[in-house]
């Protein structure tokens, strides 16, 4: 345990930007990658990988992927998420959580983009996801002591639209920015857990998706109304640009999208 703690601490010292966010690194990304880091993480533990990114040469979708390998070099677990970047001045939080399997011998993160160009990144953080009741309570007490409001999830109300259900829904803005592209993982994960929860109202068991934790009695989702559907099946939803700004601002306190704490209300 001590070895992993020391390795992780050294990794953060070497890779993280300053706590004030004054230091950033320029990197060229494309569909084939461009930014990779080997991470020595402890098997059997869930980690969240988070960094802030900025598009320099134009809008694009950033893809953050974490994958664990066995001794033969096979990918035995992965998580991948997408986030849209549109501004050369605004920073966007991008996060993903990965449960590192017991048999994993290495884990790496890869950052790429839908469009080749220059991007900046800063504030890379790698932290354990707390799971015990005492750890969860301390985590949320620390959060609430720093931020006046911490949203525990996202609810998109699409009951007034011809919205449909999907295993891979997308949430877009009126101007075309990708807010949530789901979390790509094994088919077993997608089928059993899913990247969103659907329901006609925010009531149990659907509401449990946007609760802080089963052992911590806090549920404060950010609720926004969809303004349109973006595909014939109605599975991709459109929200107002101003609502997207509210979501992105909320992610600075707690990235509920990384833990797929998303509910879509449909009739």
C-alpha cells in the first residue's frame, strides 16, 4: 500500500499543474491520440482521472480514455468519455472513473480529439474514489465546506418532447457542443448499469442515480429542460447554451458526469 501511495504522490508532483492553475501544457491532439501517460495504480481500487482542457485552434471533442492491462498486454478494463470544447479561453473539466481489476499490471490514460489541433491541459488529478461510509461522509463534508452548492447529478427533463431511450444517448447544446457523450465501457457494464437512467418522474429507484451515495443522504441534482431532439429517434437531446454553462460550472465542484449520475425524464 505504501508503495502505491508514494508512486502516486510522485506522479502527481511530476504531472500536475500548480494548485492555482497558472501552469498549463500545450499538446497536439488528433483522432489517433497525442497525449499518453502510464499510471501505476493499485489493483482493486476505483480511481477518478480528471484534468482541465482548452481548445486552442478550434472547436473539437476531447476523448479521455483509461485502460488497464493484464500481464499478456490485453485490455481487461476500460472507461472512455467525451467532452466538447469550443472556446480558446474557457477551461473545461474532463473526467473518467475506472475500477482497476485485481489482475491488472498496468494502467494508462490516453487523450485524443475528434479534430487534429492544439489543445492545452492543466490540473491533472488522480484520486481514489471513496467507497466506505466514513470515507464518503468525509468526502462530501469536505466538498460542502468549500463550495456553497454541490450538485450530485444531472436531470434532463424531456417529457414534453418525442424523446426515446437509448444505450448511448448524447446531450448537445443548441450551438452543437457535446455536453455528455456517455461513458464507453464493456457491453456488460453498459447493459447492467447504463450511461443514464430513464423514468417518467424523479422518484425511486430512478432518483437513486443522482443521489450522492447510498450511505450519504444527499440528493441535489441540477435540473434542466431539453429544448429539442437531435435525431429522428429522439435519443439525442438538445439543451440551451445557458444551461450547458451552468452544467460546466457545476463540474468544477463535482464531476457528476464522470460517475454517469444522469437521469433523463421521458413519458
